[in-house]
């Protein structure tokens, strides 16, 4: 997990996850945290599972294939969403890029490439212009991207997402947010795979509560 404070120290520490527990021993406060105040989720009757991420995070990059495999097998009553975090000023352009591309219906063309460039290759794509040039190289209209990047709609979605992330008191990525009530990370659960086992446990818990 990458955190906003002491990033170098956390980067080193987060590679050493502890041993995961079994499903019968998932404990609140140890393997997951319950929010004091739940945050809003979409009112569509489904159990929302959100991944809070940053394109430049190497742990999010490593988590990506794991969570994508999980998403393929998730139940019909679960909705998976991604929340790009802007925990630091340098993260904001990438969160805006996510929402701009999503608004254009072009996210599928560049989502993987942004992860590869920012987390995999550590390229410096930190301005709207640099991002516009990058997406243009992947078949997206760069001028339209820049218009959406600063649009009212993207601003609104950015504000909503960051309010949700702040409300959940999320300070590092990747973090999974289950139905606006619980947060889970690999550092808490023991591994990326264990984090998703905890997510499944919490989804079942929410399903039973309905």
C-alpha cells in the first residue's frame, strides 16, 4: 500500500505482508476496519465493492490482475467500482484522467496503458497536456480529452469521489471499500488474495443483513 506520508518507508514495509488468516478468523480491527460513519453508495440495491487506487501505485499495479480475476466471478448482487484517489497533489491529474476518459467512453482503450506507464515504467505524465499526448497515442482524441479533463462533470465526480475517500479515512492505496461500511487492505488481511477473501466475507455479511 502507498500512503501519503513517509512514502519511501511505506513502500519498503508494504512488500512484507504477514501471513493471512483463515476465513473463520477474520477479525474487525485486525483484518478489516468498520467505518464509524458509513459513506454513501449508489442506491441500486447492490452491494458495492470499491477499489481506491492510483495509477502510479506499484501495489495497485500488482493487485490489478488479482482483482480483475475476482471481478469476473463476483455475484450478480455485487457492483464493483473503481475510485481513483487524489491523496496528494501529484495524484490529481491521473484521477482526472480516469474520469475524463470514462466520460468519453474511452477508458477501456487507455486504462491498462496508464497503469503500465505510470506504475510500471514510472513515466512523468503529470500535466493535462502530457496526458493528452499519451492518450492520443492510444487512439483517443487529445483535444476532446482536455475539454473533458476540466469539465463540470469531471469536477463533480472528482469532488464526490474524494469526499467518499476522505469520509472513509482512507490514507493509502490500494484499499477496498465494502458497501460504504468496511475497508480492507492487503497489509491488514495479509496478502492481496486474502484481502479479497475478506471482501467476500464482508459481502456475505452485508447480504445476510439485508
